[in-house]
């Protein structure tokens, strides 16, 4: 558990580590690169590199933090990975329920299993925000239907990396949309018109829109360091959060 540079959260909590690639958005996975680096450094929890693994010694970490904190759960994994044991997943949910002063953002590419798990469980803790990755039309958009039918306090889309024009989206029951371009030497470019299409749909539907970054390719289609490309869209930093977080937490 540690503070993070991810702009839309405060800290990360990884009770599991590692993952398996399931879609186009996984091609240049940052977590895979980081996991192998941490393995080489001998960091506990990454003995298996990017192979999915339970890390039970981190399970109770949220109890150690008294200040209300927004946690991105499994930034280095996927909570609904096919190798995740139901019993361990339930233990994670019990920690979340026992720490209502924290907020937990859960993001997955395995929307079908997420839907099935909570459908059987019946209860979704109020301090959970559920999200799905939507990187393209074929693999990403179908995940939204699973998400919108779960009664989570906040439902959000992480459209990062945005790999193509998503066209018209059904954003019913969606509270927050994050958009970002891909980073790294093998990054795929993102077209400004794709971003504006999503932004305009969010504005029309009164949905909080968060533009995270351009990534390795700038708005001008020039490849450079992502810090130089920045996070402005038409000269503005657009970092909107859903209303519930503005009421309960302050994020810098």
C-alpha cells in the first residue's frame, strides 16, 4: 500500500499481484513491466513476476490507515482474474466493509465475472466504486452493460488507453469517465477527435469527465516524453470527479 502518482486516486492497495493479458488494451501493460522490475529488485509480493499471485500479507493494510483515503484496488493486477479464489475475494470485500472511512476504486477488464460475483453476493459495500476498462469497441464497450446493471455507489469507465473512435456510447447509469492515451516506447497514438467525442457525450449527459494524459503521442501526433505532451485538452486541465468524492475527499 503506497501513495501513487495516478491522478484520479490517492493510494494503491494490491492484495494480489500479476495478471494475464485478455484484450488489445493489455498489449503494452505498464504493470507487467513494473512487476518484472520489482521481481528483479527482490520486492516482496513479486517473487513470481507478473504471474497472478495472492499476497495475503497485504490483506489487512487498510486497517493501518486511519485517515480517510481513496484506494485504487489492484493497480498491479485484476481483482476478478480467473485465478482469483472466491474465498480470498470475499476476504478482500470483508476488509472493505470493515473500513467504511475509506473509498475503494475497483477497475476490471473482466466485467462478466465482476457482475456474476456481486449478483451472487447480493451486497456491494457503499464505499466501493466499480469501473471497467473501455479501450475499443469490440472488447471494451460490451463491458459497460455489465457495469451499468450493478448497484454501485459510483460506476466509472477508464478509457485508457483509448485506441479508436468509440462512436456513440450508452452512458446511462455511468457517473464518471476517465480518458487517457498510452505511454511507453510502443505506445499507440490517440486522436484528439476521439477524446472530444467522449468529452462532449459526458457533458451532454452530465457525467464527470477526467482527461488524464496524452501519453507518448501528443495532440499534434508527435511522439515525445509524456510529460512534455502533458494533460491539457484544448488548453485546459479537465479533472472532474463524481460529486460524491468532492463532498467526502479532497484530491490534489
